[in-house]
């Protein structure tokens, strides 16, 4: 009889991270994302370019030395970086301990995802998520961490799940909720440049090439076009707009 499959045991959360999570009441630990280690081929390429650079031109060689030493494969400091996800938030940590503690119900994040092409051929995707600490200091998370398509999506989904109810309640009380330059109210959306447009005038809200286009009924040109990278909590913004437009008025 075959033995039952055993689930992999997650690495223990460092004491300093656990203490920070407990102080912020983040609840149970859910998942930890590690730095993305380079494959054998890429590491071999870096070593080769480093040696060639040092042999032919010292300065380029030193540049490649720096790049090589900053990889998680070589640097213990880089390899120690972590994204710890908890029930109610997350802790960003490095070799010194926590460098940022965030709660899903109050944090804000800017998302910038760029697909890169060379001569019409897709060569990769760049991920940049900018989080803001309580003092307003930005903290950037990139594809340096493995599975950015997963941890980035989880980040946005958790923020939306925890904050949408509060946003809807605020709008029902007649308050204005801001998503960067976009001001959302119970009556519509407004920007400083475009003024305001009522919900019943909005024909469509579409995302194309990293930009949110708001279409106004009877108009060929979009009423507003705002880059996703400039809309804090982008998933929450879309969920808010979707909720209002789908609610009978």
C-alpha cells in the first residue's frame, strides 16, 4: 500500500518577523516567497562576461562583478530577503529582520507590469510593486522575488477583499474615495483635468496596454485615460467601479 503524500513543510518564520506580525495582529502565517535564483546557464554567462570584462576592459568587468555578487546565488544578504504573507497582512524582511509591515485592510500599492519585446519577440515581463510604509516611505518589490505573478496577484486580491466593503460604505455615506488622481463618489468619477462624469454617463471602463480608459456615452474619445501604474490599489478601484455600475440606481 502506497504511503500517503506528505505536504512540504514551510520554513519557520524568523522570530523577529513573527514578533512584528504579532504586534501588527497579522494572524496566521500563510506563505513565504523567496528570491528567484538564477539558473545554471545565466550564472555561467555572468561568470564568462565577468572574466572577459576583467581580461579586456577593467571597468565593464567590475560592473559584471557587482552584478554577480548581488545575485541570490552568491550573496547571503540577497538570498535572505523574504516576503512573508499572513492572514491579515505581510512582512517584508531582509537579513537584518523586518523592513516593512503592512496590513491588507489599510495598505496601498502601485502596480507596474511591463511586457518587454525585442524585434517583435516577447523576451520577458517586468514587475514593480510600490508599497508605502506608515511614514510615506516607498518600498519597491520586483521580480527579484520568485513567482511575481502569484505574490503580486495575491497582494492585490487581499487588499481588495479587505477594503472593498469599507470603500462602498464610505461612498454610501457621501464621502469621496481617491485612487490617485481619480476621485470616486456615489455620483461618478472626477479628475482635476477632466472634471466629473456621472455613473449613468459612463459607457465603458477598459484596460488597454497598461492604461485605464473611461468611455463617455456619445463620445468617440475616452473621457479619461490613466496609467495603471498611477492608480493606487488598482484591483480595488476596478472592484469599486464594477460594484457601483452593477448596482441598480
